[in-house]
C-alpha cells in the first residue's frame, strides 16, 4: 500500500530560525514528489520534484529529492510568522496522477 | 496562472438536502480533476478522480451514489452530496491538473459544508 510519512508532525520556532521538514515515501510507479503549503483554505503549490539531487529554490524555501532513499526535505531559512502553516508533501503515481498525501507538518513561527 | 475556482465556499443546510459544489479551472484545461475531503487537523483524503467525458473513479469506501461527480467539460467538475446528513459535514476541496498530465495539481479554496 502506498504511504507518505512526514516528520515532525508539528514544530514551533522563532522568527529567523531555519527549519527542515522531512518526507519519506513508498509509492508504486512513483513519478514525482510535491510540496504544498496550507493556511486557512486549500493547499498552494510549492514544488514538484521528479529528479534526484536537483535542488529547487523559491526565495527562502528550497527542496530536494533522494529517489534512492525515497526521501525529500523542505528547507525554510530565516523563517517569518507568515510561514506558519501546514506543509503537506504528496507522492504521485505515473499511471494515475493521484496524490498520496502525508499527514502534514504544522509549523508555527513565533515573533 | 493555474487558478482553480471552487464555489460555494461555505454551505449550511438542513439534513436531507442535496448540495452541489462546482470546481472550475479558470485559465487552463483539465481532463482530470480530483475531489478530496479533509477532517479537522487531518490531511487530505482523496474521494474520487473526475475524468472529462467519462465516469469518475471512486476510492475504496466512498459511496458513488452519495457523492455524484460530473465532469461535463474540460474546465468544470461538480460534486453533488445527495441527501446530506450531519456526518457529511466536512471541508471538501477540489483540484485540477493542467493538461498534459505531468503537471502539478492546483487546488480550489475548498467548500466548508455544515449539515444541521
């Protein structure tokens, strides 16, 4: 059965800290690993990773995929209170395109 | 780009009512759309995959007669919760995947459904 596991489940940091969120996956016919940020409403897309070892960056956020270890990390540097959210990772299968979500990591950034 | 509009954002209605939720891709075509349900403090649970011009594919445990899905065009999918009961109260979210199929899914803002 496909499975995506995130850790930690919750995290509290102070502004300026750097955080690393973890995501491990077991997905049949794996195609890609996606990261989303969810605040009050629906998830917003952050990154899609398909190749191992290639870091994707967007401002203070970056992510990388290790297809050998079936693992991905999302880094946030110089955190701000606006980074407070639930961060979801999801694996997709190549044949269906369905997203298999992890439980999410709830990040709280304190001023 | 890649905007998904979901409507309505909030529904409060009496038990026994049927509720229709619309999901539109505003600036792209989507052969495939997805419907999720999210319980408080939990992750998204896929309910069904909506395919334009064909029947939806439901996940195990999801009643297809209860949750009717129609995907009549490349930009619109609808979910109808038939004869809704309080246990159907939840946050329903749709997503659309731009064609071709190797694009990420983009989500609507969700519909909070409360059945009294």
